[in-house]
C-alpha cells in the first residue's frame, strides 16, 4: 500500500508509533513467541508438527533486520506485523496461525516492555556502577587534598576533594541498589494473563516465564495487564538519580572555574572567537540531560495518571518511547560523568592561607576553645569578635585573652588561646579528624572501602541476573532446536 493511501490516523499516529517501536519490539516479540509456542506444544494445546512449523518460521524471523521494516498500512502495528511475517516465514496462511492461542496483544506487550526495560535498566546500572567505581578511586587518591566546602554557596568549612567525592559515591551506591531493586520489580512475567482475565485453556505461564528469564509471575492477571507502576518507577528513578548527579556536576563546574581541578581537553569545546579559551561544556550538557530526564518522567506520570486502570495505550504503549529515551540518556549521562571523573585531577587547590582567609576555619577555632571548657555560645562569640577585628593570621594569644576578658570569660587560659589560634590557621587539621564519616584521610579511605563493598554487591546482583537470562536463552534455543529437528 503506498504512503499516500494511508488514512489520517495511520499517517499521523500508527505509522509514527510503528517507526518508533519496531526496532525495539520486533525481536523480543519473536523471542516471546518462541517460548509461547514451546509451552503450547508442551501442554498439548497444539500438535507437535504445527509447533515445529511455527518455530521454524520464528527462527527465520530472528535474522530479520527490524530497521528495514516500514509501515505500509496493511496491518496496524508491530504486533500484527510479526503475525504477518510469521505466516510468510512458516509458509502458511495467517488463518492457520496458532501463535496467539491463549495470548493477547495486551499481555504480550507488557511482557515485551519488561524484556526491553530490563536490558536497558541493566545497561544504566552498568554505567552507574562504573561511575561509582571511578569516584571512589578518585576519592581514595585525593583524600589528602584540602579544599573549602561550601553551604548556601558561601565558604563554610575545610574538607577534602576525597571527602566530597566519596559523598557523591555513597549517593551512587544507593542509586545502584535502587536500580537492582527496580530490575527485580521489572523481571516478573505478565504472560498468560491474556486480555486481562486469563483463559480456560490449560496453559503454563511459569514455563513461558522460565524460558524468557523472568524470575516469577505477576500474582494477579488484571494487574499484569493494567499495571504501570514499574513504568513510572523507571522514569522517576532516572529523573531522581540524574537530578542528584546534576547537583554534583554543578559543584564540579565551580571547581573547574576556580581551577581547583583540571579541565580534561577531550571534554571541552573551543571558543568561536577566543583561541585561548576551552569551555568545559560537558558539565552544561550533563545538567541539561538531567532536565530532559525530569521532563520524560513528568510525561510518563501525566500519561499514566490520565488513563483508566485497565489496558490503556496512554498508560503503557504510549509512554515507551519516553522510557527508552530516558534510559538511553541516563546511560549516556553516567558514561560521560564517569569518563570525566576518571580524567580529573587536582590543579590549583587553595593553600592554607587562602582557606583561612575565607573564614572556613572559624568553626574549628571555636570548637578548640570549647574543648577547654568554655561554653559553646561563648566560644563562638569570642571567635566572632576576633574575626570581625582581624584575620586569623594576625591573632595573638594576648588578643584572644583580651577579647575573652571583654566578654566576661576570665577563665580562658593561654594554652586554650594558643590552641584556638592553631586551629584557626591550620585547615589541614581536618586530615587528622577521626570522626568516622568525616574528612579525615584515614576515615575517607575507610568510607571508600565500605562503599566499594556495596558497589561489588550491586554488581554481583546484576551479574547473577544476566547469568539467569543467558541460561534461559540457552534453554529456549535447545528446546526449539529439539522441536524443529524432525
């Protein structure tokens, strides 16, 4: 059928959706159909000879390149394209097809969506784990590099590059765990639910699930077809983790601008008129990618929320492209970020005098005075007064004692004043801090070790899933080979 013969609906929706979906859906639909035909034959619902014919046709279709398939209006979607091509590949009329016996487009779509999403989410998980590994490696390397930590965009306290990186590394290990849990949620089979109420035929949904690598079955056939929570969770998890990543990237933008860290040349673009200038635009792209992912999540949530709790295209089929784009973007986001982190090194981090000049050490000075027995608020008042009158490098024991006396603190000793001054002028003290979650060098490296164990745990979870999927694929191939051998 020529393109000009398409109806308005076909031209403006069905053909567009077909082009978006065919390269994703075709292969998984063929695989799901192989498992379904095997199950029908196992249950005696179709003769062995007919099953062999269908399986030979499906085997031939595995060599198809879905990208070459175009919408011509003769059938409405990828689902019916698979049927049409199966009849041709098997050498039978479409009226002789049994591939849809005890199966609906509804449960097939939901099953295929889950097959696609588990592969895509696993690919995102790969990059999250790799980025976490790169961050933790860098945190370990730079646990001794002191910088100024900011709150509300103002200098706050000394910390280290390693401490900041390990902090985002911990966020990433939590994201990795969340993706592992999402994969568990996705990898359950709706196949066998048919339109939504099942069938009177003696099918074995567990066998289909086993052959396709699903870890179990959805409990209720209505939820299997109507449910879209797993779709929303894919979209919202991507939006969540990229939003957190964008916050970290904005901090990197500052570090690059201040020349605290290097700007790897392969992550920059040149200026159109200033030959000396290299722009680290990759960080801008990363922030933009997070915004687009949030928009995809909003689209998915709006579509699902506008649908009835039943099989409904706007809650399921119509959001797939948004999910596929979201997953691809999330994968690329972490690929870029991990690559950037692996190449970043300290450049011109602030020296002790520069850190002291920001006022970042005043909390440590106050705490040093508190350690001598001075009440917390009184100690902070002393330091506040000292800061207003002169920078810490000009403080003397005499000036500290004078301010303390003026504030009514006669018990401050010379030793306490000396310790206050030392704390105010030595930002590297944080490297010796023993608080388990703090910026002390030894503590940061201990944190890194703990977080690496969490990364390894999530990686093992993903490896186990892929092993199960590979084993299921081999089993299905073996069964099909046996049934088509005759």
